[in-house]
C-alpha cells in the first residue's frame, strides 16, 4: 500500500497542466519493484530532470505544479493564516498562465487525499508543516518585486516592499537581512574578505528565481529519498522496473528543458530500434531462415549532433558555462559554426536567438534564452550558509545535504585531476547525460517491453479521434516501421507441436502419435503437401514454424469453418436430447396432474360424506346427553357444581398430563389449598381507572423484525423447536453449554405442561402451581430464559383455546416476576407482538418494554417473591393495578402500580415529589402488623411476602 500511495504524492509535486495534457509528468520516473516469493517486498524510485523552470514561469494556458493549487484549496483557514496564504490568482508564480483551475479536477479533494497519503507514508506532523512552509515561502518569493536606482554611476536593484522578505524569512526561519542580501548582492570571497557587489534588477530577479527553484527541487529530491527509505527492499530479490518518462515535446516556446527531454526521447528511440529491429533480424539468423535485411531509420546522427564530444550541442553548452564572459549569443554562434552544414541542424534565416534540430519525430526550434543560466544551476555559497543556519530542521537538512554533495564532487574532481586546476561544478546537461546513460545500462540488463501512449487529439477532449495526429505519432515513434518489418518477415511463430495440435492434416491428426521422425518432419509434410504452391508464405525454423499473416489467416479461416460444422453437429444432437427430455418431463407432469385431480375429487367426496356423518352423530349425542342431564336433575334437584367444574376444566386438556410427577412439597400445598376459599378482605375490586398519560418511551424497537424467535432457538437451544406445538410432547430445550443440571430444567418443563393441561387445577391451586413455577425461575436465574421459551413454545399455534389462554397467563405472570436476558428480550418481544392471545398482547408488550428500558439504565429487574393474588387477577383480566397510598400527614390517594416500575420511588414521583429526593420510605400496614422496605425493593414483593 505504501508503494501505491507514493505515486499520487509524486504526481502532486511533479505533474502540471500543459497545453497538451492536464496532468503532464514534468520529470522522469524509474520505479523498480522487487518481488520475493511472488510478493512485493520493496521498491526504489529514481527521478530524472525535474522541470525546475516551471516553478517560476508558465506559458499561457499552463499551470504550475499541482501541489501549490491543492494546498491553497485544501488548507484550513487557520493554517492559511499561519502561512500568510491567499488565493492562487494573487501569486506571480501561479497566475502567469491565466486560469488557475482545471475542469473536472477538485484540488481540495486531492489535497485531502494527499494528507491521507502522507499519513500512510509515516510523515510526521512537523514534517508536513515544514513541507507547507517551504511551499508557502516559494509562493511569497515570487511576489518579491524590485526597482532600480542609480548609485555610483550604476543601476542597482532594491526591494520595493520588505513585507514579503520578512514573510519568507519567518516561514523558513532565517535572517530577513541575510535573505535580502542574498537576492540583491553577489558575494565574492577573497583570501582576506568578502566583497558584496550589488545586482541589477534583472540579476536580482534571476537570484530570486534561483532560490525558489532550488528550494522546490531539493524538497522534491528529499520526498523521493524519504519514500525510498521507507519501502527500500531488505535484501536482494528479482525486480520489475517501470520507466515513466516524458514524451517528445514541441511547444510554442522550447527552451533548455525541451532540448534535454527530446534528447532523452532520441536516445530511448535508438534503444527501441536496436531492441526491436536488430533482434528481429538476429532471430531469423538463429532460426536458420533465409532473410534479406530490411533498412530502418537510424537516429544515431541526431544523438551525435546533440551529445557527441567535443562539439555536440550539449558539449558546447558545458564549455560555455565555464567562461564568465560567455553568453547565450556566444553559445549560439559556436553551434552555428560547428553544425551549420549538418543536415539535421538548421540556422534561422533571420538573426534570431534560436536554432532548429530535425529529430526522429520532426523538426523542433529551440530558443536559447537563458540556456547558460539553466545549465549552470549552482547555489551560491552565501545562499547555502544562509539556509543551513535555518531554525527549521527540514530546511537546514536540505541545504546541508546539498552542500555535502557539492563538497564530495569537489574532492572527487581534485582527486581525479593530475594537476592543480580550478574546480568546475558539473552542469545540468552533464548530470542529465550521465543519468540517461546509467538508465539505459540498467534497461539493457533487463528484458524490456515497450508501451506506446498515443494521444487521440491535441485538444484534450474525450471521444475525439484525429487521424493525422495519430498517424504522425505512429510514424515518428517507429510503430509503422515495426509493422513493416514484421509484415515483410514472418510475424506468426508457432511451435511445431502447437501447430500440429491446432491444424491436424493427413496422418498428423489430433490424438494420434507424432511420426517417428518428429514434429519437424510432420510440419514439413504439411507444407509440402497442402501449401506447396505458396512456399514463400512459410519457413521451418529450429523449434518453430514461421508463417506469413496471409497464410495464417487462411489456416485460421479453415479451422474456424471446421469448428463451426462441429458446433452445428453438436447443437443438433443437443437440441434433440433436450426436446426428448422436455417431452418426457411434460408427459410425467400431465400424468401427475391427472392423478392429483382424481385424488382431489375423491377427497372432496369423502369430506362431504364425513361431515354429514358427524352432524348425524352430534345430533345423536345431544339427544343422549339431554336425556342423561334431565335424569340427573330430576334425581338431585340441581346439577352438582363439581361435575360442571370438572367439565369446564376438562376442556383445557390437550393430552393426558395427569401422569406427570409432582414434587411431594407441591402436592401437599395443592391438597391444603383444595378446600381453601379466598376471604373477602383478600378479594380485589374493579375500579374506574384514573386518567394517565401514555409513556412515549415505550415504543417497539425499530429493528424488531430482525429478531424472529426461530433464529434465537436455532442458535441457543439443543433442539430447534417443538415438533408439534401444544401437543405436550417432551423434548430437551436446554441452552447449549448450559452450566446447570439439565434434569432440573426438564422437571420444570413437566410442571409447565401440567399447569397448562391439568383439568384439576383451579382457583387457589392454579395460583399456587403458577407461583411454584415462577419461584423456580427466581431461584435459578439461568432457568428464566428457558421457562419463557418453553411457555412460548406451548402457546405457539396451539389449537386448544383454553389451553393456550392458560399458557399466556403463565407467560405474563413470569414476566411480572423476572425479565428475559438482554440476548433474549427482543426475540420474545417479536414473538409476543406476532402471536399473543387476545388481550395478552399489550400486557406482555408493556411488561417487556418496561423491563428493557430498566435494563438499559442498569437497574435490577428481578423480583424476590412470586406475584401476589392482585397480580394474578390483573393478568387474568388484562387490567392495571391500583393501591391505596396514605401519607402520615393524613393525605391519601390511589396510585396505579406497574409491575416493572412498582418501586417506592415511582410511588413518590406519582405523589408529586421531585425525582431527586431521597430519605423517604414506604411502609405497609396489614391489620396491626407494619412492614417497611428499603428504597430499592419492589412494593408488590412486600404484598407477596405478607400473603
């Protein structure tokens, strides 16, 4: 990822808009990617000839490097004030080309992406601030203006306004006076003193631009080295190298940079010719094929014109750079003198400062203005000393490293010289030629592949294809000559075995053995028998067969025809097979439909007969039972209540559950409660409910549909769901990995079945049996979710209404005593909302949502005692509860009580006390007995305890 993220970073600092490309690369990039065991383990990026002049000058309709506009568009206002930045149109280094925006490019978004890239590449905050300081100082340097005045009979330059000087000095943390001297004076060092010579306005502008270009070029080189140190391979490995270099350029104004760029393209085109054309001919010689050499255009003379010693154009430029009195005019005159008769060199007809070179891609005219200054490109020692003393670490390190490189070059020059002479710093042209030679040497050690980028038009518009523009690019890039040499040769090369497999002829058919004399003889037989009349169309090489394009296309046409006929035959048989299979399937479906129809009609006839028979039997039973009832009434005077009660309870029974065991302690309690009657003082009275406002917080969760009960059972229980709900069949529904003994959970499940289906339970026994089951859930917290799940299972799609009603009563009572766990509450709420019986839906929903709301606040929700008689009555009638509340000052009122909120605090808030009050209590009086409870207990627990 770091290797990939390095590309947009270098593009922001090294790409710019030109008249032909909105994202033109203004430097050469050679990326070497190292692979170890098929995986990328590192990379090295080398950069060549950054176009430094673009920092200080742009032609019309061009832009400076992208990073300046992205920084101005993406920096926050606070940082912009810190760096004294304004809009792009206010800076001389950015507004020379006119429009500062590119259609379709969002500079602010690109800057945010650049900051993310810097974080991935481990750039610290201080390093990022230093980068923005350097870029801001370059912009402010461009706004330093000069005016001339005369002193001592000579014109010298002075700064118009010192504000920009102080701004640049503050950003770079250097002395303002030293910076102003660096751009308005030239320092000459002697053995005894330093002589300051004032500069003219033109020289001061050149000094200012030189500092700006040096700052940007050193920053770009530092970024490249910083990335290389991060992704440098740890050990030697195989590598794949990608060279992305500038293309051939012919602009309205061609300067020193265009000469270097086109020279590099000339050299790479020479390398391309040597690889493609010469190796093409060498391959025919290796294959022992008769071959006539084809001439191709060689651009070696143009390379010699530019760089050959001693009078190549770049050589002359280097020599002129060593003479203090040399100018661009003297350089041009020497070029005219040495190359005026060269057919590739053209002098202007008018005395203009320019010359023309005929490149492989066409003629290009170069203007020699500032050729010597751009080629010299050396930083003065006083400027180095000024920026080495910077208090900004990155700036000081940039110039300190540059000073060390210059010192090493001086020492190498003195060491290599046999006599004492003045040190001559290497020029830009010399360094560029050396880098280009090293690049070509590295490419020669590799197996090169060439990718030619063709521009469809010069208007930078999509969907526009200009044939003349494309044709000229194909011509000067050597593609047409490559096509010509491949066309005159044998472009199709197929190994013998592959050819025999693709084009079987005679005895050499697919699947048969190769003749004993080998594939060479087989291909020879093919050529002699089938294509004897067109022998110039093919040749036999050592391991391969060489074919002309015409012959290859004819063979491919015949092969496609044979494949077409074979495909038609295959399709015929396939269609026959599918039609027969469709017919058999249709016949089976018709027979099945007929049988189903006959079965349906027979079942309809059977149901009508059965319905008639049942009606007849019911009439008979009604008559018999009526006779029996009248007989019993006449004998006893009235119908015995136990018999009616027994009949009512019997209707609840789905299957016989009376055989299920009941613990001895529960059996004793049931027998004791069999004849007990509830005293009048314990009976509940129906009242008119007081007006209450609905609770807006009790709403169903928005994601309730994502929690079906079946999903919970599949993930948490040993058996997924009951095979027949309400049937009374027993099965293990214990939690997966349950920590408690599963036998205890099975016994409670038997009690649930007995509670729902026992016809003998009623009145106090029903309440006592239900409280026994609830007490098991209170005493064993791990059993609560299974109790709720088992009760839900027994009421799900239960066909017996009375049995189902008792199950929902038990489920509502369990929810009054304890809530489900957080992992189960939404699933149970979803089940209640979908399948609740009659009026139990709002009851169970309210209990569940109140418990969920309290669990989110972290309050304990479990009861201490089973529900009271009041709660059982309220659950049976699906009604609310109310208690008489009396205060010690004599006031009293009736307060609604909700099971999930029956705390003393809730009662106090209902009386109008502030919620933040503490220090009060609730007491209950039953006869002469008083009972108090702490502020965190349930009020209804106190009622249950007294009962």
